[in-house]
C-alpha cells in the first residue's frame, strides 16, 4: 500500500492558514563546477525542459553536456556571485519578505508565504513542507514567470502536484498561470524603463530580450512566444515608442535546434556593426535579476556589442523587490484567493470556537 505523509500530525483545534508559494527556476548552491553540475543535472533532466526520448537524452546529457558545461557555467556564475550568495536567490528572498509583509498587513487572518525553486534549494517540496507545518489548508501558487511556458510554469505545476500526491490531507489549491498582460505588470516595467532613462539618458534603441525556447514549442501550441510579443507591445505603447525605437529578441539558446528568433546575440552584434551608439536592454521575462540578465546581457553581450563596433549597452534591471512589483504580485495573489476566509473582510478570530471543537474531538476519541 502507498504511504501518505501525515507529518506533522494533525491536531484538532489548530488554526487554518492560507499558504502562498512563490516559485522561481533556481540556482546552484555555489559558483563551483560541482555545484553547477548538480544543478544542471536536475534542471536539464526535467522532461518539460528537454522533450527528447529519455534514453537518448540521458546519453547526450551525461556524455556531452555534464562533463563540460558545468565548468564554463561556474565561471559565469562567479562573475555575478555576491558575498551573500546567488543574486537570484537573494532577490527572491527579498521579494518573498516584502510580499509577506504586504499580505499580513492587509489581512487579519493567518497568511504564510514560502519560497521554493524548481531546481536546487530551497526546493518546492521543502517549501510545501514549511507551509504544511504552518497549517496551510488553502494554497495559492505563484510561479514568478510573467509569460506562461510549458518549460517553466508547467514544470512548477508538475512538481507541486507530484509532492501533494503524497500528502494525506491535500490543501485547496489555486495556481496562477501567467500575468504577462496584467496592467500593474506592464506599468511597472514601463516605469522601470522611464526611471532608468531619466537617470542615465535614453539609448538610441530599446531592446526587449526574453529567454528563448525551442521553436518547436511554439509549433506545438505553447503560448510563450505570443505572450512575450504582447508584453513588449504593451510596454512600448505605454512608453509611446515608435516602431523603429524598439525591438524584441530571444536569448540563451543552446544546442543545434532552431529556437525562437530573432536571437539576442546575433541582433546585438548586427546593431554593433551598424554603429549604434547606445542600446538599452530590458528583460521583462525575468522577475528578478539572475545569471541570464547580469552576466549574459550586461557583461557578455555588452562586450559583444562593443567588439562589433557599437558603443554601450545600458542594462535596465529587473523589477526585483521594487514596491510596484510587490504590490502587483500581492494583488495577483489576493485576486486568486477570493472567497477564502483568510482574505475575507468578515474574517474573525475563531480561537474560542476552535478550542471547543478540539474538546469535542478529544471526547469522541481523537488522538490529539
């Protein structure tokens, strides 16, 4: 028979909690080849990330990728690593803390916010354990991916449902798929661009660089490409940019298969050859700064732009824990929790009733 988790054991009369789970991709524990190898082995083995047949992909992954790529990636991570650790993890922790403060100040009921990573630490499973221990009987999950993709958002869903399938008492569950066109998200991205340009001047062109995925995912029905296009268009409209003032590209491609085009590095190289003086780059597909923004765009592609004959890349930071980002995500969470008691204006402290309930349950033979 299957064994279902009941730890910590349920105790009658405990207060129910609203659990909020924030999820991002993840990061190695350290900028070392061994740590990066562990991270990549977990990340790249996910069938949502690479859809090749498992036996074939196992050979490619273990014979052609993991023996070589970790060392190169570790060097890249070391370029952005801070004294306090991974930028992605630090920004996510700050975002979690600010959202927690916002939600607990808004609602008198019990709200507990946890952070989990699809790959690496803290894991999604450990975050769910944390929420379970806090008495979460209702759960809302927010993957920190504005645009939906099967390679990211759906992978979070898989991990959560897999973990919950082993629980004896499964919480009520709501899942936020995307927020690529949410007005608050669009205005926050636009405000970040405005503030950057007010402080440093405007570049000759604005480039929206999104993380790439294989083109086959688009052909198979993944909405990611379309949602990226809409995000960039809405931000450009908000900023009242002309069609010749902005463009969209896709970065971080690997392997020989065709990915979503145009490619960021090829576009940046061409703009450099064209003699563009300054290029502003923003990455609206990333909720917080990470390897792909700080090292790949700001450093690696900044050098490529200069070497190709261009001037300067001016990287516009992600939203990170900006106040408008915190408010946007908090409003998304509130919207998806409608009807639940913890976010109800009529919520009242039921300590006395829970005490009576516990007494009745113990009298009927409950263990605790």
